[in-house]
C-alpha cells in the first residue's frame, strides 16, 4: 500500500522559502496525482495544490503567487516550495495522494504523518 | 469559493449514543461531491466517506453519510472512545478544494 513521508526544515525565517519533500513508497509516483495541504496549529485544513508527474499543477488561488509543486520521478518524490513566508505560514504540512478521474480531482487518501514548519526569525 | 460551515463546533455524548454532524455549503455541491475525514489527536486526517455516502476502505458501518445539494450529514452510531476526534467535511465539486472548520467529538 502507498505510504507518504514528509521531510524538510522545521524552522524557516520570515521572507525565506519553505521547502518540503514528500517521499512516496509502495507505488510509482507516475501512477497517481499528489497534493500538499496544511493545518495551522489548532486550526482547520487548507488545500495548497496538486501535481501530476507530467508537470500538470493546480494551486489554491490564495497561495498561487508563492507556491510551486513539482515531481522528481527518479526519486519517487514530490516537493513544495512556498516563497516569502510569514508567521501566518506556520503550520503542519501534509502530503497526500489525491484521487483524480475524468478531469477532476477529488478526495485525499492516504496522508503523510505531517511535519510542523515554524516561521520565526 | 465554496464555504463549508460545520455544526456544532463540538459535542459531547455518552458511549453508545449516536452523533449527528452537519456540513452546510454556501452553494450547491453537484454530484454529491463531498467527503468526510476523521482526525484523531496528533494524527493526520483519515478519509471516512466520499461522494457523500460511500464509505472508504476499512471504515466500519457505524459511520454513515447522507445529504445532497447544500446540506450533508455524518452520523456516527454506537459511539466509543475510539471515535474521539475532529471531523471535517471537504467539497470537491469546484476549485479551490475546501474544508469545513471541523466538529470536535468528545465522549462523556
């Protein structure tokens, strides 16, 4: 079964770039679509964007100007870059597989365990 | 953007009781494109229900979903301590994909 594991720095300075990687095991990254989501401590869930191995992406309008999601098929990984971060970007970041079919993308299963990223000087 | 409003914000019930959680959308969700997730303390969310009423793999039949249009419900019967969690609804009828604010379920 597919398993996902996030990795990356737990602390990022304001105005810098947050970079995270999700390693996929148990299946080829070329078989599905993949997504990033986040959850500020004690708050709700926010979808960031999704990617297909071919490079097709779709981002949340609220973050689109600062986000890039990409895939490295040789490593079976996909990545998140979020530029010009502020304290408001402090959150648990989750990677997940997203079920897509017939031109639409739908629900998230499974999820990685999540990684807390704090934005602080 | 479709805004999802969940109610109540929290509820506390006795073991064996039935929990009824509501998710209301700011606009019609077509094709019942709505899912429910369970997030236990310290864990990632887990998919429970998709397309409003279809249970995901491995989800017990104590969990059931219903509704259409703008009003959806998650029902959890025979509540037990393993059900302590925050429950979120998510719509995928339109972009951006959005989640409700969550309902916290506690056991008395």
